[in-house]
């Protein structure tokens, strides 16, 4: 009997567990560890925040994976020993024959003084109910959606949040204006000038003014302070800085970049039989940019490492490789969405484009979630 340890039951970890169970012998053990009780996709937070659909509709208990022969431990991982392929949790130490590190990125609002006190965190499931109450009680004024650090998960999401929030307040008949800011020189640099013009055009249509090159230093009551200048707000929705989880840094898995550097095709780390997938990795692209952090990539990477581990256990070869192909839905209002899609590992530069907007894509976004919940967790 062999054992695989999966650290983290998010997009990457659950996807890996699912494929491993199909590929491994019945008596090989798969243990998935997560401190959270439930899985849900990232954009559920936006839907819950804006009252589009409740959180509970998109949550599945990780424990239900046990029906498929995957052991689930609800524990906090306090130490990772990659050389020994072992972890320490609150109740002891667990060793394995292979390990997948899929702990996502850690939100670090504390890096921006005043963020926790004054901003609503748009990316933290735990704070969404309170943020929703604040949105519901909002009576008008200046609304700001701000990106407080890069890289962050799902680069189009803040713009989607801004557009949907604009519609939400307009439907309530509030008197308000909206602005957004990013430390980057344009909305989504991976799209190039032409793609950014499209995104920024959708923002302009909703009268959302985007301020690029704005690096926020701190937040005080009613004001965001940048390296140069300030911006007033009555309601501030923020995307906090993201960091590699501390437990991963302490294990020596993160390198100079601050993130885990892996082989871009096999997701191997510098430790034998230890793989890292998803948001905590950094993967260079041919144009010098980095692979965006997105659930679709974590999912595909989980499938690849599961096949590689299974092949290793069975003394066979696997051709599984991460291809860097992915698409992400971006809701642009009026019941429509478009796809940001591409071949991100293409040479000599990533091939990324935007589709036309349509209501079909908005419907497909719902199916994107329901198909995965059904495939991974059953009915
Ligand atoms: C608003 C929003 C919208 C998004 N929309 C999209 C989209 O449309 N398409 C898309 O592809 N992506 C989207 N994303 C991004 C997507 O959610 C992430 O890229 C994806 O979840 C990353 O997967 P992961 O497996 O790396 O990490 P995660 O899914 O974050 O999972 C990590 C898991 O590790 C657990 N964990 C962390 N530390 C510990 C510890 N010490 N002990 C125990 N457990 C621990 C966490 O509880 C968590 O369950 C969106 C994100 C947000 C916030």
C-alpha cells in the first residue's frame, strides 16, 4: 500500500484527489487535508456578496469525498517536511510516498495599514456576509474597487465585481459614482493593449473610471493613500495583497520570487515526489509575464500530477503534461459574459484573446460550477 498526501482541498487539491482515485489501486491511500469544511469555487464569493445566489448553493462538504475512497482530514497544517514527504497537523505527523502541495495563496490584508479597518475584503469568504450587509445598507456616494497588490487570484475578477456592483446599486436607484484602481499600467496586461481597451470599454460603459499605476500604501477613513496622491471613497471594496502561505515558505518550498517555482509542465518541485499546484506556484510565460492564478489552471495541474504520481507508483511512463490552456468567464453586465481564453504557455508569446460577449457564456458560467461540483462530489 502506498499513500499520497494532498495538502489543500481547493480547486487543485480536489481535482488531483478525484483523478488519483481513478488511477491508483484500491488499497493505495489518498489523504486530503484542509482546515475548511467546504469546497466552493472562487466566483461564489461575488455571487454571495451581490445576492445573485447564496453561498450554500455552491458549497460541498469536503468530507463527502470519503464516499469515493478519499480520506479527508479537517486539520490545520502547521509544518511541511518536503524532504520526508510529511506534514504536521494539530493531531500529529503524517508521512507519505508522494505529496501534492495545493494550499492556494494567503490573503494578507494586514500588509496595508487600515485595510482591515476600512475596506470590505472582496476575496475572503469569511468576511463576505458582513460585506454584504454593508452593501445592503449603502445609501449612495463614492464607490471604489481597488487592487492592493499583484499577483492576485483571477485577474479579471475585480473588474467583474465592479461592473456587477454598479448594476446592483443602479438597480436600487442609488445616487453614486464608481472608480477602480490597479497598481498595473492597464487592466489586464496579459491581454495586451487591444484586449485591455475592450475591458476598459466595458468599464467606461458603466461609467466606472479606472485608475492604472496606483500603488496603495494605506487606507484611512474616507481616503486611500497611494505612492503619489489620494482617492476619496464612501464605500471601498478591496482585493488584498496575496502571499504564498507561510507554512510553505517556512518549508523552504518558496524561492526568491516568494512563490513555489515548479517545472511548468510536470509541476515537480526541487524535492523528490513533491509536487506543487495552483495559486501558490509561479510559472513563467514566454513573454516574461507569469501564469495568472486561476482555478482552471489549478484543476488542470491537479489532473497532471495525479497521473504522474500514479504512473510512478505503477512503474510506468505518463505523457501527462500541463498544457497552459484555459478559459475564464468574465461577466460584463446586462446578463452577458465573455471568455478570456488562451494558450498561456505558447511560444514565443502567450496567445490570449477575448470572445464576443453573450448571454450563453453567462449561462455557461453556472454550468462551469455545477459540472465540477457534480463530477467531484456527486449529487
Ligand atoms: C472572486 C473570485 C473569482 C474567481 N473567479 C474565477 C474564475 O472565474 N475562474 C477561475 O479559473 N478562477 C477563478 N478564481 C480563482 C480561483 O478561485 C483560484 O485560482 C483557485 O481557487 C486556486 O486553487 P488552489 O487549489 O490553488 O487554492 P484554493 O482553491 O485557494 O485552495 C487552497 C485550500 O488550502 C487550504 N489551506 C490553506 N492553508 C492551509 C493550512 N495551513 N492548513 C490546512 N488547509 C489549508 C484552504 O482552506 C483552501 O481550501 C476566482 C477567485 C476569486 C476570489
